[in-house]
């Protein structure tokens, strides 16, 4: 698990998100022109809002793509939430290695991404909360 540091911009985004959605926020992860908000368990509905209205409001205000992911203390369920809307046949963890079994080659390709960029991003997010070695897609 890595120590999490926030800069002033990220703290502004987090404060804005919480005040608008009234959902309990656990973390905010910046990406290229995007933000991933990790919300506490059972807060995802409140965070997204009716028909995604909160997400749209935040996207318009911040001019960034927004993703809302529900945290789960079970690493397998957390990974399943992170890769949604993609579906995995199975997610298992053994000796600190998480294995995601993709149903088809298209899904596996999307999980891995160009130059494994999606996989590295996924790995870095999971490592913030869980002491894992890595993630494999099979």
C-alpha cells in the first residue's frame, strides 16, 4: 500500500465532489484529462445521482471526464468495480497476484490497453489500498 499525497487542486476537486454529491469520498485519482473518484461502500448511487446527473454536473464544471468507483475491502470485488463496465469471468488473488480472466480477446485487450497502460493504471490504483504484487489478465 502506497502513501497517498494530494495537491491543492486535487483537494479542491474532492471538496467540490463531496459538497455536490453528499457522498463520502475515499480517494480521488487524477488521469489524463480525467478524474476517478473512489467512494465509500454503498455511496455510489448517491455520488452518481439520478440518471447520472451529478456526474454530468461535475464533468461540465471541471471540464474533465469523471468516473465513480465504489470501494470494497475485498480486493476481488474492488477490482470488479474498477473494471466496470467490462465484465470478467473470474477474478482471483493468489500470493499477491490478482488474475483477471477475460471472457473474450476484445475484453482482455481493453483491460490491458495500449502498451499495457490500462493495466498499469489499474495496478497503481489497487496498490493504494491493498498489498499486491501485480495484476495479470488471462
